[in-house]
C-alpha cells in the first residue's frame, strides 16, 4: 500500500477497508470514514486518526490520494465522487439519475445504533447495566446508579467508563435515544410524549440531543424510518 501511494496511486477504502489503511499508518493525523460501528476500534487502536462516524466520505489526505468511505453501500457515493472528480459534476449527476442513486445527505448517523458495550468482568457495573435496561427513564439516573452501586461517585464513574467504554451519562443517553428511535418508528405519539417517555421533561433539550446523536431531528427521523402500515 505504501509503495502504491509513493508512486502516486489513488487508494480508496470502503467500510471496514479503512482499517487496513489505519493499520498501515496511512491515516495518522488525517480524518477518516468507515462504518459507524468501527468508532470504538479507531478510538482504542488508532488514536492518531480523526475518525468521523457521521461522514459518508472523507478526503483522508496525501493530496487527495486517500479516500475513505462509510458503510458497505457507500461505494455508490465513492463511485459518484470519482466520476465527478475525473469526469465532472454534470456526468456524476447523469449517472446518479440513470442508476437511481439516492441522496444520503444526512450522513450515516441516522442509521447508527448504540455500539455494544465492551465485555467486562466488573460484577457491580454489570448489575447496574441490567438495572438500567428497565429504568433508563428514571429521574437523575446517574445519581441513582451511584447509589445502587455502593461506590463513591468518583469510583463509580471511573469503573463504569473502564468497563463499558461509555461515561454513565453517555450510556443513559444512548439507551434513551435508542428507545426514542423505536417509538418514532412504530408509534403514533407526539414527539413531546416520546421525550417524556424516555426521561426528558424538556422536549427542546430532547430534540437537540437527538439531532446531535443521530444527525437529524426526531421529526425527520420519523419521516425517513416510519414502518409501513402506520399512519403518517
């Protein structure tokens, strides 16, 4: 790979193929896209890479010689990018119309789900995780988790992060947003009611958090992911 790059080759990676480039050290100091589920791997193994889980395509440096893209279907975006780069935007648009390639302008985050927490042997944290599955909507959940753990707040947060890869707040937010997504896909309830159901009394805060984690508003997510057979 390095020899090809040194001789001026254009190298593109799709989905987990970006890991090969990272392992070769070719992405150090650069932005990179890959499937969103690779976020933990890049964080732990390739800290020198600026991983962008929300991006479909990244120019990953070397004067445009390295291109990385998101999930497996992002080869379509890569193909259109390369057509536009070498043949012009008009030809890329013509090919997109010809092959009915859709717009994924919101990126990958609307498709992402909560990454599976790390496997660990911390029995105290495991019990808290099991409790949280049914109690994520509890008011002040982190305080409740600390109380149930029997640990000091500082020790609990340290052990929770080490065991799961999430801070306690991030973990709660991820569970709540996953439940909200499920409700938006399947239930005819107001967004304000979804917000309250998953633990957020302030719908404005819920909307902001939802967009930050998914890249779209709750209304946009519902419109794009509504299960057929339910009324709009």
